[in-house]
C-alpha cells in the first residue's frame, strides 16, 4: 500500500497571508459599534498631538530658516545635529521596543504552535513575524518621524520628491533596529529562560524610557520655540546634541534628509540589508532550539523540592489583599509602568521649577491650577492601574462569582489596596510642587486637603466604572484602559476636576487672598464634599450591583 | 423532612430568543452521584452555570440545599464546590498560595491541615511552591479539585472531571466521588465519559437540545431504551438518535 503525500500545502503561502488579512479585518471592523468609540477618541487624540507636533517643529524650523547672521553651512550643520538627535532617540526606542515585542511575536505568541504545524516553510513564518514585530514596534515612532519630516520639508519648501525619499528612508531606517532587536532576543532566548528574559527586558525598557523622558525634559526643548537670540539658539542646539558619531544610522539618515545625500542613503540601505542578513543567519542557527527552549521553560522541567509549611489562617479581606498584591508585584509589565510613573513625577516637578514665577499672586494662581493638573495626572494613572483592577480578574471571574464573597467586599478591598499609594503619590506631588512655588503653609495644607478629596473620589470612580464596564477577555491592562469604559471614566473625572476647581475658587479667594471668612464659603466647601462623596461612592455601589447581576458567559 | 441537595423545577434558560435549557425538572439527593450526559451544545454547561450562580434561570425554580440564589446567595456558595471544565486559575500565584487564598475566603476555622491534605492527595506537594502558570493542564485540574474540596462542600458540581487527567488521576477521582457520596455529599457530574458515568453514578440524566430526555438509574435507562444488558453508550446513542430523527 502506498501513501500519498500532499505537497500542495507547501505552496499555500496565500492562505497563510489571508489568515493575517482576515484577522486584521476583524480587528479594524468589529461587529460591535461601541468598539469604535475608543478608536475614534484615540484617533482624534493622535490627530491633535500630531498637529501640535507639526506646528511646534515648524516654528523651530522657521526660526532656523530666518537666521540671517549665520551662514547656510552652519544652519545646515545645526539642522543635521538636531535631526541626528531625533533619529538617534527614535532608533534606540524602536530597538528596545522590538526586543520586548520580538519576544512575544517570535516566541510567546499563542498562535505560534499552530503556525509551526502548517505546511509552510519556517522562513516564511519568521518573515511574517518580523513584519508583525516591525509594525508593532515602530508605528508610533513612524508617525512621529513622518510628522517631523513633513514639517521640515514643508517649512524649507523642499521639492515634493523629498516626501517620497523620506518615506523610503523611514522604512529603511526603522527596519535595522527591529532586525537587531529580533536577533538579540533570539540569542537571549536560546540561552536563558523566556519568562526571566521577559521580566528583565521589560524592566530595562522601563528604565530606558524613564531615563529618556527625564533627559529630554532636562534639555528644555520648549526653549527652542522662543529663543532669546541667535547665540542662545545655537547654544541650545549644541547643548541638546550628544558628541555624535558620524558612523551611525541616525547620522546617515539626517544627512539624507537635509542634503539629499544619496551616498549616505546607500550606506543606510547596505547597513539595513546587513542587519537583515544577520537576523536571517541568527534565526537559521538559533531559532528552532530557542523556540523549543521557550516552550519548555513555560512548564516545569524537573521535579522541584516543594517544602511544606504550616497554613496561616487569614480572613477574607486579608486573603484578597494578599492575592492582589502578589499578582501585581509578580507582573513585570507593572514594574516598568511604575518606573515611568516615577519619571513622570520628576518631569512634573521640573516643569513646575522651570516656570520660575516671580510674582507671589501668580504663584498662588499656579498653585491652585496645579490642583487640577495633579488631579489630571491621578486620573491618567488610575485609568491605567485602578480602572482595569476588576477586569484583571479576567478568566478567573468564575471563581470570584462562585465564592461566598459579596462584590461590595471585593470592590472595597481593591479600594483599600490602591487608595493609600495613590494618596501618598498625589500628596507628595502637591506638597513638593507647592514648595517649589513657595506658597504659604496654609495654602499647602489647603491644597493637600483638596487633593485628598480628589484621590478619594477618583479611586472610587475608577474602580466603580471598571466594575460597571469590565472587560474580562483582554489580559493586558493598557488595552482595558483604552476601551469605552476607560474613555467614560476619563470624561467623568475631567468633569469632576473642573467642577471641583470652579466650586472652590470663591472660598480659596476669600481665605487666602482676602483673609476673610463668611458663611457662603462653607456652603461651597460642603458642595465640594458632597460631590466628592457622590463621585466616590455611587459608582462603587452601582459597580458592585452590576457585577452581582452579571452572567458568566 | 429531607431537603434535596439540588432541585430544578420547570427551569428554562433563554439567551435572547434561544432556549438553551427548556423546562428542566430534576432532583439530586444528598449522598447521590448524578451523571449528566448529552451531546455538544445540549445545555449541560448552562445547567451547571445556573447551579453555580454564574447564570440565572429565565423561569422556573432552582434550589440548592433548599435555598434560592436570590435569597441566600452567600450561604449556598459557602456549601457548594465547583470544578469547571477549563480551570482558569490565578497564574501568578503558587499552588499553595492559591489554596491558602481559597482557605481564607471560605473563612475556615481550625482545619489548617486541609491545604496540605489536598496537596498531598493530588500529588501536588513537590510543585506547591511553583507558579500556576508553569503547571500542565492536568496539574491545574488537580489543583482546581483541591480548591473545590478544601471547604468541605455539601454539594459538588463538576464539569468534565476527567479532562487532562492521567489514568492514576482518573482512578483517584472515581474513588474520591464514591468516598464523598458515603459522607453524604451530593455530586453533580457533567461528562462525555460514559464509561465513568456508568461505573460511578447512581442516577443518570440525558439532556438533548435543552430538554431532559430521561433520568433514571442505569438499569432504568436500559428498560426505557429497550436495550437490556447494553452499555450506557448504546443507550445514549439510541435515545439521542431517536430524538434527532
């Protein structure tokens, strides 16, 4: 008896591509209309940010263009340094990002075990995985650079063909860091456990981004928009640029953009081809073993010597809190987010310091507005950490639902866990920013009391709305945060912050500026307290009731 | 008067216009092992979800130990153990931490040896300090069993108990069911494993397209299907095929 071997499948690359196309289609055109709400919100936000970027860089380039007392060569040199810096930062970011994303797409992705069983040559799978890594790792940087270069070409009235040159340049420029990152992650996985690598790389990525945020802020890029004179501008550009090396892809890219230097473009192209060849060689040698290694490191390979210990008796609340803390601290992505949070605080305080306001009354006004800004920072943080806290129960929701545990207890336990660190964070933010602004102690105390109320309200609002509109199907907290519930939470918290500021203008004015007291002030304060209690408690209660009614499908 | 452990009375569950379970009436007494079998999509999981409080009946009455979910929600949950077919557990906890969490939530007093007892019974002691994310499906299933039994429930609801278990695990579960039944625990088992149902269950219900076709002992089912001395598999196919025709 003979066995017929089907060979047609080996050529079924089109079917393989169709699989990706269909997935993308269902992602872009979901059945439920409400998925479009956050998408529209994000698109509007992105359009707004890109417009600001375009206008901001245009202003810088216009200033450069108008420098009459500098020769064209010096202006070109300054431009090249400036563009080189932007390209260097972008290159590093794409490189770091591709290591983290490459780990998921090449090794941890759930669909890999299916894809590797298909009658498709491995190099084709890896090629598509590389494209996937490239898109995920650099779409944001590509958008930023495209807007930056469009602003440059538009300001200097360069020929239209330069747009096409820059578009090609951006593709060539961003391919090499992704190739290098993917090659590095393949080698790392071959020799170290995948989960450990993921934790370390995520942490390093967090440190890198946090350091970059602080470094960029300390360069004071806003001064470029309003320089005192030409010397000041030249000094700023020089201060911003590192002692750059001439043999870096970022330098080549800046030379292609500015002078249309094709020879440097060919350098860049050859370098990119070199990195792609390197990636192909690394994957040829290491990928198969590395993939097997990554799968094996997911399960237990040898019998560990589990030690027995006495069970500690804990109550419901202590058990819930302990569980939540353990899960939070064991998730490496949360650590990197915390690092970014720390960097955000530093940047925030630098911003306050850079204001350097002389007039006392203006400092007081800034201090008052600062309450709203600190509240805004808190809202942004809580949508990332607090709002997804109910959804993060994810597929384990069946367990919570079948336990002898009221949802009110569950939500208040989460409140107990998150409120103290968020309160401490906002108190420190407001205290230090007020110290920098040198406002009187009474005003500092008033501000801290105020931000206590804001923290109390926004914590309840975030957990409550998170329970009202949970998403148990997504694992990643940042995806949960950008859903319809997250958008709704942000809108409500903005409205709350605005109303709180408006209500308190009058009493603060009387107490701090006029130094007088009258009954009406207390009515305003009472209104603020009642509003805070409503914003904190009502969503929590509604959320608990909604969860109790919710069916597990 | 003896209170039934589980009692469905004319229960219907609808999702929109679609009735997943129709007019279901059945009883499971304390100490009884009840096997619930049916083809895919017959309504087994929906029935289980209603019993565990994960779904609410659209009409009819469901009582667990004489209590209704609407009135005695927490009291029912305190006395009910549930093992789902796909054991999604907290992956970032170790096996021991997971059981200690369950132990704390059920506020068990005194019986601090329970965690070690079940870890030992299900051969999980050597891995009890490892994160659940590194467990195989079978190990997760064994941990889910440990967690469901830790608070000594009076009613145990199990969805596909044998999925992912090795032969030793299967034998252990069969023995465990018999032992629990002797201790007056009511066990409701939904399964595709007809051999196991035949060996272990006192009564068996066959559900098809949301309706309970028959509910009897294995001998009673043989009579109803007019298939003396035949196995449950034949009875099941005869009854469900007749319905399909």
